[in-house]
């Protein structure tokens, strides 16, 4: 039998012996798998809060199917509930109604529910996704998991976001993402930000291992992505639609332009669009909504289906058969669907065991060759000036100059694996792994000061950062200790008002960055009634943002928020910042405080008493320290003023409470609590302070 050569290409992200073996196994994957043909149907529909009533057989089985049924259906819905200020929790009845409507639909000659098995349903406020497979494939489905991700300030908005399902069918992994991104024609950056936020936040689990979206063999991203047309002449748009000239309109499509410029959905593919824009229609008709008494909206391809696949995995393949829209009328959107022919893989267990044994033996022989040796390109990393919430990464190159595999890790006591126990601002990755002979890895050493670590650093007399990482080699097969290499980490932390306590800030008449070495000494008469930073932001919003629609609910620009922090820390005047960036900075400031403005312990006391809520709220204020009292009452006064402008900013108490309960109380409701919505005690307490006419802030 021909001897297989052991050759594995790895980069710095590979960790441990198992990762090496897995990479070698993937290189020889076709030796231990067999191909399985799989058909996948993806459909998306924004139902505009309408209950199911139309016959949807032409959506689930259009003429393009030619009588053939797919192996798997992924159906994504948006706005299954009316997205108004009261919609703080998902209506489970709507989920059940759509499930029943789908499963009672006739496709071919049978009911949908007789042919298909519901693998998973997942929802978030107005988002709903259902994944079905043929009943004959039920035993081939495994490792099913789901996730939900809200987007917006502090991630509690919920009316926009993503629901995700991942699964294995045979032994190939698939991921389905159903999203509703930020609205409005000119809010392209908001949609792009939502896309990246969902990618960053969302994790699904397979065999106890977390995965990101796109880490699977095949990934599908569907939904109301809300990208519009850049066209400015509505009459011309309708003329092009009437003439069937969609090519010109597609040249104005925001999603196509953003992908072309590399600003969003990089690496995701989409079929050729040959159908008319799917939005916005007069409900119950096939007419675009160009009524004179209604807001003028440009038609657009809001509803889209994207996909990607891991081309590096041998034997995988996917082809788009068709990409269409359906002509349902009950919503102001038309549904969209696509059919994919996918090559899945099934593991042949005996063949896999044989290949694994071969690779393991070769690895063991290589591992035992001789003691490893490495060289570091530097042993001191100076980060110079370190700023709050601005991660800074430096690279240390480690080269294996020996003849054997070098296994390493970071020793506890100084590095504590990937993060130093007493230096939570310092991390390194990869924190353990293998380096082949003659190869190098790049260690990413990162300093990141956030709210949890800033409070400690702000109290230090000197703002110096000092840490020591111990890079340790293993020797041989029995975990003998090898040589240690020390990497010193230094830097200077630039103080920030973020992460401080209120007591500290009111004792700082000057900007925190201006405080020199040594303890802070302030005369009693110099103590402020509340932090100047709070007043500066509130004053900016009062002057420029009270009438801004969705104030506090629309995400700000991260770069502007960082610049606002810098102005607060240094005392510089504010530039021309957007009110949304300033509003998010306001919330982040309170969220970062070392202690909440209003302690949750006070609310816990109310749970154990019979005191009426209004009386409790009045009594609790007297238990706050003067500084916390002043700050809390000031914020309440400000929010009441914001609500007086509700006719223009569209804000309600119910829309503000989730955000300010989190930042003022440092309260984050769990998943079960969120289902109870406004019945939660912290939300009730804040609502009482904001709405009770007997409670007068002063």
C-alpha cells in the first residue's frame, strides 16, 4: 500500500494536537466520506403584521419546482407582529398560526405537514424562522441549535435583529440567518452596522463548540435587509418598472453597491435578480403604493437571499437553480424564494477510523523526534498610551528553530492561560498550540481597558500598566516542563470618566485626564453637585436633539462616540457630532459606571415589603447618597423633558425603559424575564418615576 505523506499547512489560529489531526483529516476528507445530493428551499417574507390568510402554495411550490419537492425548507418571516411601541415581547400565538397555516398548505398532492418535519422554530419580537426537512431525512439531522440577536443601543432594541438556526444534515453543517435590518432609504450605514453587529454577536453551538455565522459548510442569509434604491426621480423609477427596465434600477441598488465597495456582505453570493422590486405595495393588490395621500416611498428590493459556502472543504458544492418572487397580496412586501442544489457529505465510519489511525501514528512519530527550541523577536511590548474601550494589539513573532514540533502554552501565575488573573486588561491569543519546525506563529497581545477594569485603573495613583507573560514550552510526551520565555508588557493608561464612580467624578472640578500623579485632593467647596460630564452631554442633547426621531433608539457612530469620550476626558469642546452618537455616549457613560446610579438592592427590598410602589419610590430616593440622588433626579428630569417632545421624536416611556433600566440600575433582564416585558419590577420602578404625576423631580 502506498504510504501517505504527512503534510499539514497551519496558521497561528491552530490550537493543540487535535487541531493538527483535524486539519490533516480534512485534507484527506474524500477518503472517508460519500457525497449526498440535497435540495434546499429558502423563502423570506415581511408580512407587515398580518395574520396568515392567503393560500401560499405558489410560494412554497412555484412552477419552477416542476413538481419536485425540496429536501429542506427554511422559511423566514419579518413583522409577524405589529412593531409598535407596545411590542416588547413576541406573540407566540402568531408563531403557532403561521406553523399551522404552512403545515395545512397543499403542495403537490399532500399536506405540507404530512411530508415535512419541523426541525426548529425560533423567534425574536417580529422575526420568525421555521426550518423543515423531509420526514424521511429526520434521522439524518443532528446538532441543531438556535440563537437570537437584537441590534440597537445595548442590544435590547429587538424590533430589528436576527434569528439563526444551525444544523447538521448527514455530516454537513448548514446555517440559516433570518434578519430585519435598519429601515429608511438614507440609513445605509445603519444597515451595514446591523450586519456587522449580528456577525460579531451571534454564536451557535455544535458539540459544545461555539461557531460564528459562516463557519459552517453552507450558510444562507435571508430576510428584509431593507436596502433601497439610490434613485432620486420617483417618476423615472415607475417608468422603468412599467417598461421592465430593471437593469437600470439594479445599478442603483444599495446592497449591490455596498457589496461591490466591500462595505457589507463581503463573500456572500446572490443570484441574478430578474423580478420586479418587492416593496412597497398597496396591501391586497399588485399595485405599488404611489397614492397621493400617502408618504412617497421608492420601490425597492428589500427582501433578499444571500449564501456562502466553505470552498476549502473538499467535496462541497452548491448551485443556485432559481431565484424568484411570489405574488402574494396580503402584505406590502412580496415574498422571495430560491432553490439550491447542495452536495452534502456522509461519513463512512470504518474509513474514517482507518485514516485517523494513520494520521495519528505519523503525528506521534514526528512529535517524539526531539526537544523543541524557539526564538522570540522581542521580549518587551510597550503599548505607550492606552485609551478606554480602544483595544490595541501588538504582535510577537515566535519561530521554531528546532527540528521537532514545539508545543507551548502561557503559564499560570503570570499569564493564567489567555488572560492574566490580576491583569484583566491584558490578553494573548493563541494562548496554546503547536509550531511546526521552521515555521512561525504570530502572538496577538492585546490591551483592552473596559468598564470592568477601568474603575481599578482610575483609582491608581499612577496610570502605569505593567504585566508579565510567561511563554512556556512542553518537553516530550509526558508534559515535562520546558524552557520559559518572559514577555514584559507596559503602557500608560489615559484616565477616562467612563468606568469611574460618581463620587470620584464630582470631586474632579477639572477633566479627569488633567489629574496628575498622586492622590486627588479637593476642597469640600469644590465638590460638584453632579458630574460635569452628565451635564455636558445632556445640554448638547437638549439644544440639538430633543426633536430627533428615535432618539436613544438609533445607534450612533463608534468613531464619534470615541471622540465624545475624548472630549469629556480632556475638556475639549464638542465637535459637530450626531445626536444619535451623543445619545449612545450618554447611555454608555451610565452603563460603564463602577456602581449603578440607583442600586438594584433598593428594588430587592421592595420585593420583600408590602409598600405601595409610589410610596416605595419616594422613600427610596431618600436612601440614595446625595451624589446619586442628584444624578438620578437630574436624569429623570431630562428624560421627562425628552418625552414632552414625543410628537416629534416618537419616543414613549415603554421604548425608553429597557435602555435606561439597564444603564441606571445596571439591570439586564434574562430571557424568561423579557417575556414578561413591562411586568418586571425594575422596569415598573423606572416607569413610576417617569410617569407618576405625584412624583415631582426637582
